[in-house]
């Protein structure tokens, strides 16, 4: 890293750039003496737009090429949507900070007049390529025609405007960061329609041996977000289901206590397994392990078996 310049690797999508610019603004607010330079990277996930992610071979579709820019010295730090990061750890890289998460929940953008899931017409076309969202939609509305949907946020919204879909399901955080919150028809309760582990959080990654970059980025870390998404990813890591398995995990702080919710379901909405735990936040690791045990006793491994080998 040259003196006073911090090069930030990011995917080139509008959302990824918006997220990275948000991180850059926070960095500059804390370190006005530095210069920030964005290094945009095209990832495999951005290149392969026609196939649902969970059907692609391999892993790290939105992270591998960005991490390569760190490893080969083109960038000093990288900004990732934390939910896209595999649980496997590259010892040469580290998550130095976790940016504050404000909106973990999923939302629906729908045709005019739709304000609730039950307002959707029978056999309505609903777009998403997330197995987790497919499973939960089918559990709540088995009649819906849930169809594959890839592409950037704007192209997905346009499919609703054009009438190709009656609704699409997206992460609220993405719409908020793109200034598109007004497009939201309704939001799901994250304790009922459970988000992906670490959804809405941003991971700030550096090379493990780059203490200078870690010092620059320390100001970005939010302890509460780190605690909750750490618990969520601990459940994900213990179950080894793959990034795109139909598994939702959501943790929240309630006073001094941590509450963790989890759901796993088949792609037709059944079987559907839900469990939750609550206890002192200082016992976060033990609570995550307890939740994993409850899930295993409920048969989670059988539900997730079709997704084995898709990290």
C-alpha cells in the first residue's frame, strides 16, 4: 500500500460499488488524510447470469476473483457482501472488520396494490433464484409459481414493471443502499421469513500479514454486527450446507441477550424445520452450537443433503 492511498477491491455491479463507496465514505470521515481508489473486478457470478447460483459447480462465485486482487497486490482491502463469502478460510486473508448492518430482512417488490404475501394472485409468478427464499415462499404459499431470476437489481425490478413477474424477492439492504427503498411493496419479519446468514452485513477483508490495512480499517468495525453475524455464520459453518442451501439463520440482540433463529426447508416448502435459542450474549458460541444440535435432532442434515458439496 502506497503512503496515503488505500485501494479497495469490489465487484463491479452497481450495488457492490454503492456498498464500497459507503465504506469509503466512512474511511475518509475517520482518515481524511488518505486517498481511496476503487478497483472493480468482474466475478464469475457476474459473468454467469443464466444459471441459478446453486446449480453452478464450485463456490465463491462473487468473492474468488475479488480475493485474487488482494492476494496479487492489486488491492489493499476488499469489500464483500458477507453472505456471499464461503465459510472456508484462506489463511492468507482475514476479515478485519464487519460494517454495521441495518437491514437484514428480505422484501418483496410487486405489482401495484400488493401489500402482503396473501395479496398475490393464485399461481402468481414470483422471481428468485435463492433456494432459501424458494423454500420459505413455498412453505407460506404453496400455490405460487416461483421462477428463476438472475441479473442486477434494476433488471429484476424492470421485470415486475414489465409484467413478467408479479413480484420479486430481494434483500432490503441492497435496495436501501441503491436508493430504491421506495420500490418496496412490503417487508418480511426476519424472525419469520429468515434471512441468509450475515445478510445485509459487509465484510472488510485484508491480507493477514497487512497490519497497516488492518489499522486503517479498524474504524469500520461494528461490534454488535460482528457478534450477531458471527453467530449466524457459526451455525452455517457447523452444518456445512453450502452458501446456497435452503437455510436461514438470523441473530439479534435483545438487551444483554442474544436470540438466534434458524430454518431449513425443502424446495417445495416441506419438510420445514424451525428452531431458536436465547441466552446471554457472552455465550454466543455456545448458543450457536446449541442451535446446531437442536437442528440436527430435528433432521436438518437430511433436509440439506441435496446441497452437500456446494460450499
